[in-house]
């Protein structure tokens, strides 16, 4: 007889809290980048100094990154609230009957006691796409943050197209680290969505 895995809501809540915490850290970094000033290095050749288009793209990518991180955090917070509230009456359980409420406890409202299965199906119908949306927005925010950091490197050390060693090396190292992190994060999110979500 196949066994049914019980999914404790604390697991999902902690996963959503992790998304929010990471987004908060990156959002602060993006905000500091927007408000900061980058002074070009004095050793940059005149023909390799980044122009206004690079500066414009830098702020554009920072703002897009901020927007994606904010959307991801709001979606994750909303899902966290829904999971926490709906888990109060064995939402993740196997449908066992609860003991009747005692006289000193407030009786459960009729709308909550009426159709727990329908409520569960309604929320589970949106749980996976909402968590996928939150994770996808975090990935997009990180992608645009990477692009903005590449522009910041060019504003500080010169254009990458000029093959300046410091600019090329820094850009390459940053790209490798960020892409590796995104691949790992995307793989873990895909595994979690296919194995640990109902």
C-alpha cells in the first residue's frame, strides 16, 4: 500500500522566509548601488572611458533588479501568510477529524469548517506557480544585478571592449560566480517544486 507523505507547513514557511531574506539582502545592495557614485579610475585611456549610455544602462538595470526583488518578496510574503493561516486546521494533514471544541474555546467559523478540501485544492492550485514566480523573480533580479555590476566595472575600470586586464578579469570572475550560483539555485528550486510541493 503506497504511503502518503505529510508535508509540514513549517518547511514551506522556512523556504519562503529564505527567499525573502535573500531578496532583502540584494535589495539593500541594489539601493546602495543606485544612491552611490562611481568615480572612473585615472589610469583609464581616454578612448576607453565609459560613456553616458553605460551610466544609463547601469541605473536601468539597478531599477529593474530592485523591481524583481520587490515583487519576489511580496509574492513570497503572501504565500507565507496563506500557508500559515490555512495550516491551522490540519490543512497539510490527511483529513483526520479534530476533537470537538471545548466549552471554553471559540467555535470554528462556519466558512472554515464547511469545505476544507475545497480550500486545500484552491490554495494548492496556486502554491506551485506562486513559488515559481517568486523564485523566477529572484533569478531575474540577480541577472539584472549582474548586468548592472558589469556596467559598474566598466564605469570604474574602463570598457571591457578595450581589453583592459582589470576590467576583463573582474567581469569574468563576477560572471562565473553569479552564473554558477544561478544554476545551482535554479536546480534546487526545480527539484523542490517537483518533489516537495503537492
